[in-house]
């Protein structure tokens, strides 16, 4: 055996489940070269076979952001260009991560595929989240800084401005997704936010379509709509707010009819079911099956709006997986969102299946 074969054999002895791409990274060889050496070792009888680890099937895998959420809320009327007395807090956030936690609290078998920095914030995010979702598909990136999201809220809990440092997601590549595709292929539903680069989103959307994997897209913000491809064929659900829908359709939405025009335009891109939230005016839904409707929200006391949109998505997909129709799924989504609105946390720590059902029955049944 030559030196390269000895090194590869030693790495396999240390970890019989090691993948070829990991051997390539550890040895500095190409994957094709590693495959050649493994073939040689097999012919020599040094390797009798290999171990294959199949990803455990999940109901949902959430792909996208995991950030540190920092909230600063003024104690009085917000005044610009001056100092405002305020209170601050920090919690786990990120659209994909929030949805994974919500679904986990509701009893779903959820997984999270994200990237964090090799820093205390990244360790904290993954350690906290693993109580609610499988974080095995996630990865810490050496030399990167964990994403942060800072929201400034007025004294009524409404967002005045938000600042997002999401530079880490620019490091996510097609190869990263390729290596971890087994996690997506073994799920009943993929939920994708728009934090990743355009070519990565295009890869996930097209491959889910090719492999008939149900996919829900939830945009992170209006500016990140540009990351989505023009063709959204194969997307089962697209759940957006008004600003995101305007950015996606280039329409000025000012009336109820405009919401449906936007939804119809989104469906022409290939989406099967469209939901557009309207803040305190509820939501509209429109599907290729001809389902359409408007849902108005019950009045609840708002503690904090942050995370309400993520909770809406979580409730809708939770209900969809349970076999409910579009209208009932949207009602479950609104119920989940209402619970989020009544909590100062991004994800309501009291959320569970029982609380969700009680809220749904109280307001919609």
C-alpha cells in the first residue's frame, strides 16, 4: 500500500461511516481519486465493504436561517434621531429555525438544516434547538460568524426597523446541499426560507420538483425575494406577507382584489397554493384547485409581533401534514400565529398541540 492508501485506511478504521467527500476533505484529494484508492483497497482485501447510514425519515426538514434574535423595545413613544429609553432581550431566531421549533413543540418530527458560526452564539443556537428538532443536518462553519437579527419595536410591540447580518449564508454552496440531500429526500415536506444564495435555492426547488418532494417556500423579507428563481414549478405552498408578495409580483397591492391578483400571478409561476398575510387584516388564500378565501383574525392583545409570520407557516404546514384542507389549515396557522403574538418570545414557550387546538376551537370552531 502507498501512503495515500494507508491514510485513507486509517481514516476508515477511525470512522467506518465516513463518506467519500469527507475522506477527500481530510486527505486533500479529489473525490474521484478517493474512489480510486478505495477500489484498490477493496481489490487488495483491505476493505470488505462499507457501512451506509440512511437518514431517519422526518415529517419536515426546515432549510434556511438560524440566527440570534435581539429585540429592543422602547418604553415610551418612539422618537427618531434621539436616544430612547428601552428594554432589550435576546433569543434564538431565524425563519427556518423558528419554524422547526414551532413544529417540534406541536409534536412534529422535524429536522433543521442550517449553518452557524464556530462561535458561542452558534453553539447556543444548536444546543437549544436540538430539544425540538433534529440538528444533525446542520453545520458549524469554521471562521464564520453566526447570523444576527436585531428588531427595534415601539412601545406597542410593533416593529419600527430591523437589521439583519446574514453574511454567513453566502457561504452555503450547491455542494453543501448535495452532500446533505439525503435528509431532504427522506422527508415528507421541505420548508425553505430565502436566506441562501439564488443558485442554491434554484437547486433545491428544481430537485424537489424532479423527485416529487412537497415544498413550502416562506420568504425571509421583500429584498430577499430576488433570490428566488422565476420558475417556481413544483412548489406546493408559498406563504408570504404583503411586501414580499409585491416584490415577487411587481404589483402594488392596495385592495383586497389586488391580493388575489398577486396570488394568481404567483400561481402562474408554478405554485399550487398561495397564502398572503395582511397583518392585522388576516390573510387570503388561493389555490390551483380553485379554493379562495379571506380570513379575518380575532382580536387579541399583542405583546410582540416578531415570529408571528413564522408561526403562521408552522401552523399551516402542521395542519396540511395532518390532512386538513386549505381553509382549515389557514385557520390553524392563524391560531398558531395568535399564540405567538401574545408572547414576548419569538416562539411561544407555552406552545403545544393542546394549546393550539384550544385556540382554534375558541376562535374558529
